[in-house]
């Protein structure tokens, strides 16, 4: 297996871990009824966790 394939596998594992962490964070915020603090259009805002999707899609540039 070449270095390029190894890097792709490692990146995929990292992304999968980040996605799982995000899912758990949203779940936790819903349980605690605590807002998510995010940046939207350059401003810091509080968002009800029930308005946030429990998953996110990783978009990467091919290549």
C-alpha cells in the first residue's frame, strides 16, 4: 500500500471520528437543553440543538 492510500485511510478515520464526536455533542446538548454556540455569517450565535441536524456530511475536493 502506497503513502497516498495510507493518507487517505488515515484521513477517512479522522473524519469518521470527528463525525461521531459531532453526533455525540448534539445528543449531549439536547439532553442538557443547552444551546450550541456557533459562528454564522461572522457572528457568534446560540442555536437550539433541536434545530441542528444530528449528522453532517464531509465534503472534500477530489484529488
